[in-house]
């Protein structure tokens, strides 16, 4: 391939990548404060079944797990349960603690 064809091909690929870029999917962020002093943020994306948690300065995805009611996510030693009766989190081998959603202003 000649130099001019390679440059043209690179320009077409770059232009196509920017022209076809999709907007970011909708997301929901929830802030929580727990009885033991733990604070964390959870992000949910429309296209993904996982919950993305930022806790203790670390960000990680939690896989959705099967549960009879509500929602349960876990991974890397963290379990997050969101149900009608409330939200709990267990991490770093600490006991399960109750958490409540905090509204950011």
C-alpha cells in the first residue's frame, strides 16, 4: 500500500470513529452512608447488569446475583443488597451494616 493510500485510510478510519460515536448510555448514581461510617457510591448503567461501586478509595464492578427479592451484587469481598426493607453492605470481612441513600444537592 502506498503512503498516500495509508494516510487516506487512516483519515477515513479516524473520521468514521468520531462520526459514528454513540452518546453515553444513561446511568444512575446513588450515594450511601452506613451505620458503621462507611460511605460509598454505586453507579448503574442501562446497558450493564453489574453495579459499579466506589468504596474505600477503590472502584470495582459487582456482579448481579440471584435473589428472591430486591437486588444483590457481589464481588471482590463486597456484597451489596438493595431491597424493600433497606440497603446493606458487607466488605473487608466486616459485619453486615445498614446503609441509607444520601441525596446530593
